[in-house]
């Protein structure tokens, strides 16, 4: 699973290069590092969670899915709102959102749903089943971007104010 993730993340950096052309900044290549790390962490997490029995009841599966999009949405909002290197899957969303003049969270929803459709199609073509693409994956693909929008509306300007204060303190100390 990690190798497929790494390949997808690498493809997304290439896609950013194609979309941005002359506006492509060399620092965007640093997203390749986050993509590789995410792929390896994905493999490790699958191994760790494979040691535990999967929840059998639909209620527990939905509970874990809800926890996933609430916590995951917060994480995506937090680092996409700061000045850190994005993962390629968020980097491409930033590029598309800026090109179209649309909010990040709206493009995130469309991108994630499209990614799930691509993953499901690849599974059907290559393994003749949906594999690990299930209803939870579909729910997460819709709700992750939705939660990013919720957090952006609730705390967006406050977070930007904190980062701006930190930048001005760092600049003042370096002078």
C-alpha cells in the first residue's frame, strides 16, 4: 500500500509541475520527501493496525471513521494553514484552488472524491474487486475537506495571526 501511495504522491508533484509550468518553484520538490515519508508511515500504520482485530460492528466502524475525519481534518487544516511544506496531495489542491480562485476545502473535497474514484477504478481493473476502498473511504473523502472548511471558518484568521506574530518575532530577533 505504501508503494502505491508513494507513486501517487510523486505523480501529484509532477502534475503540479505541469499545471504551474514557469511558476513552479524548486521548493515544491520538497513535497517528494513528505510523500515518501507518508507512504512509509502508511505501510507502518497498516502493519501496526493489522495486529489488532478490525471492529466488526457498523457502529464502531462509523465511530472510527468519524474520529478519523475530525482529527484528520484538523491536521490537514493546521499544516495547510501554516508555512510548512505540504504533502503532494494537499499541494496539488492548493495549486488548483489558486488557479481556479476557489476555497481550498472545496477543491479538497472534489480532489479526494476523484482520488477515491481513481483508486476504486484501479482496484477493479487490476484486482477485480474494490480492495480496501469501502464506504469509510468514500465518507472520509467527502468529510475531510468539509472539516477543513469548518476549522477554517472557526479559527482561520486566529491561526494566521499567530503565525504572523511568530514571523515578526523571528525577524526582529534575527536583525
